[in-house]
C-alpha cells in the first residue's frame, strides 16, 4: 500500500528514537542515553484518527564528523530525507540551538520538503517559552513536546496528519512473508539482504556490531511480498558487555518470534559454532521455518569428498533441525542467491501444507502396524486418532487411551511417519498428545 512517509531527523541524542517509539506506540527502536545508537533507519506504520503513514527513525546527523562509519549513517539519513513527504526536525530544548542545528536546518531548507520543527524535552508546558529561541532557525513555529512522557505528542500527531498529502491505497494481491535474518556478528547478514534486493539499503562495515536495531526491508519474490528483518549479531550472554548490545540481542530474538521463516547465516570458514546451535534451537522451539545459509562460500576450495564431509559435519552439529535446507552462497559475489530465494518459497509452501484425511489415515495405520506404542513402566496405550490442528508450523494431535504411556521419543517416530507422507522442508512439526 502506498502511504505517506514521515522522517524524524536531528542531531544525535536529541530523542529521535524515543519520539519514534512514542508515536508508533511500541518499543521498536533501541533507546539509550548515549549518542550514535541508531545507525540504519527504521520504519514502522503509524495510525492516528483513521490516518496511516510510515514513520522513519534516522541516525543522528553530525556534519562535523568525517568517520567512515558515520558517513554511511549520515548517507542513510539523507536517503530517508529524500524519500520523505514530511520531515520532523527534532531539537533539544534543554541544550538550546547548537551549531549542528544550524547546519541541519540548511539541509532541510535545501531539501524543499515540508517540515515541523519539534522542540523535545519540554517537560512542563508552562515552560514552552523555552522553545521560542528556535524561531531563529527560520523553519516556522517550534512545537514543544516531551517524547519520554508523551506530553503534547497527541497534538503533534494531529499536526502531522493535517500536513500529510492525500494518498490512495493500492490493493496488494501478493501474499506476505516475514523473514528474520540472524546469526553471529560479522557473518554478512546485512550484505546478504543488500545482495537480494539489489542495492545498498542496509549499512555494512567490517566492524562487528554495525547493525543494532532490527531493520525491515520489503522486496517482492515469486508472488510474495517478503519483509526481510536484518538483526544485530547474536553472541553468548556472557560476552555481552554493553547495554546497547543487550537490547540489540532482545530485538533479534523478537524478530525471530515475529517471523514466518528464519535464515540462519553461518560463516563458511568457521562452520556451525555453539552459538549457531543456540540460535537454530531458538528458531526451532519458536516453530519458525528455518534455512541455513553458509555465506562466504566463494572463499572455500573443496573437492567432492571434502565437501561431503563438510556437509555431514554441519548436519551433525545441527542434527535437531535436520529438516532445514543448507544453501551455500556468497553475498559478495551473488553466488547461489537464487537458490536461497527458491528455498524461501519452498519452505513457506511447506509451512502452509495440510495433509488430507486419507494421508492421516495412512500414518495412523503405520503407527499401529509398523511402530506400535511400546510399554512404558508397565503401562500401555492405544492410539485412537491423528488429526492436524493447524499450519505454520504444522501441528498434529494424537489421541490415545493413556497419555502417561507415551515417551517423548515416540513423538519423533510420529514425526518421521508424517514426513514420509509430506517432507515439510524447512519447517518443524509439533505433535501434541491428548487422552480420550
């Protein structure tokens, strides 16, 4: 759907992410009392009094800083400005006008975009006279708010909606698919998404930990509108030293919970590590589709025998999710990216598949004849029925006479029989036991 874009811009640490979270009504952006936390720009759908628009949170503009990483952050912010229909220029009411504010005001004027000058950290509307000095920026009436407490943000939303252009919504027939791209730091998650969409939308750097927030990027693939969620690199909890990194980890796990499919990106040079096992286990327990993408494959030189051993080693390390397809690729060169996209569609179709009553009856007969329930501590049980409860992930209910006689290992045998009827590529299967 085509909706207006509203971008929040300003210097670092003036409260852009706090205002973003307040206006969208969710803690999507990481907020920390230090400059430079937001790097890539975030966007989310915002609704107010029946009007919808996309709100963008950008990295802080700091014109005097020429650091390579910061220049990339600044370019992302300027890209958001160029796409936006309305700008919210946020300044710090407690600090007053700074040289950086003057420079950003010049950027805003040159863009020619409509702008609302918002003065943050005005915690008492009786002191809104503090905002008067910002008239000097020449961008219209300063609008006082307190993003942290929400003071006057409702009136700000009224003003935003009043200044938005009218848009017609376009009907989208394509199905939606949400894909979380996860992995350890510096394995190439952002580079992989950039390669898929064909441009450098996401900030990349050899420096580990470049990505902090979970960034959404939507791209059409074979009849689906796929939203890729780029996440921060996940590390063992003991190695997390900064609060920002802790919140990044929380966002990454939330991205898995909110996804349909998880792409776990591994470094081909390192193989599957203990942390990769943990991440795959988290996606497995959450019931999400799973694809294992081994990046940097162009740096590996194996003959057929070595390649076979390498695959077996990866499978052994990730034995609990043997249903997940392995895709060997290179985000740098684009090698096998099409295989990854085809795997996404295959996994999604598997997640949505429903077995027929005849197929369920065949499975039930095999359970009676081929793998009957063994006795457990002298107790036996009889199977009455097997039904499918739902999809994404596929869920099945086994109805028995004595639930206590069912060992958890028997559920794995049931899963094997189900996969003999339909492979369910890339998706875990949940089997529940009910007693009649």
